[in-house]
């Protein structure tokens, strides 16, 4: 190691080279601390400093109770086109799935009624799910839908179809556009447990209002995406 470079920096650089060379592949568990300490001849504190540097750079990922893994490539989500999570994941050659946390009809509170342009206490579906790609948790999704417009939605139909497919094919609602707002945030304890990340890990918070061809809001959703798995992109052209 170069004596002019801090030892943790030199170790981080070596591990980085090994990752780029394919010695440690995306999704692979790196050796345990004790083995790496012996390999580099350093203390655990020095090694942890090196690993933390690569976690910050996005090359390594710690999983609670499991170990440290080489970070997999993020999924790029273009910010154009009206597609559901299910359709987007399938288009990437991956298998989407969901774990339903809550499904019920509730009276719309003030914020929901304002967004969906309805009277307070009008019935709405409230759906919360964990969304998976190839059985890996990617996002938590909270959705509100006007029950008077979305007829016949059940837990079974949610499991069988993408929500947008159900709205268009079974409810006859033609979806036209959506407004999205993206914020950065830190995972709460509950979100961290659901997404299998550290509490306080970066997340992307997406609020979406989807409208029909008549301009009527038909869905309001809030999604918490893993910041280590998703990148949102947009193409900008000169007018």
C-alpha cells in the first residue's frame, strides 16, 4: 500500500478494483470482516471505515443481520409514459409481485377528498402494498381510489392484474395523464423493515395523481422507493 495514502482509502480502492474486475459480482456477499482484516492486516475499525466509504459511494450495500453485498445496478425509470409498476418490471424481463399490507374501503379524509375532487367521507379504496422485482423488495405503495368509480376491485383481482390494467379493461376508465412529485427522504423504521434496508437509508418518495381522458383524478398514490435501487431519468429537448 502507498504509505502516503490513508490505509482505509487504499483498502477501499483495492476492493473497488476487485468489484470492477468482477472478482466480487453484483449481489454477491463480500468476505466477513475478520477475513478481510487478516487479508489487509488492519484493525476492524480501519476496515469498517473503508467499507463505509464504498457504501457511501453506492458500491456496497449493508443488509441488517445478513452482511455486506456488492450493490446491484440501479433500475432507471424514465419520467414519461403512464405505466404501472407491474408493467414496468415486466418490460425489464423481471417478475413483479406484491405483498398486500392493507385493503379496505374507508371514508375519504380532507386531504384525499381535496386531491380526488370529492366530498369528505366519500368512500375510497385504501391499498398499501410492498412491491417486488424478482422477489426483491423495491417499494412500498399507498394508493387511494374512488370506490364509486372503481367498481369490483378485490384483493384477488389486485393479485391477478396490474392496477392500471384493471382500471382500463374492467372499469372502462381510459387513463390519460399523471402528475408526479419526487422528494428525497430517509427510511423510517417501519419502511426499513419492509424494504430490508437500514433505518435512515435514502429513499425516493413519489406522489402521483393519475387522471382519465376527461381530466378526472382516479388515483392518488404515494410510493417509497429504495434509493439504492432506483434512478429516475428524464429527457429534455430544446424547444
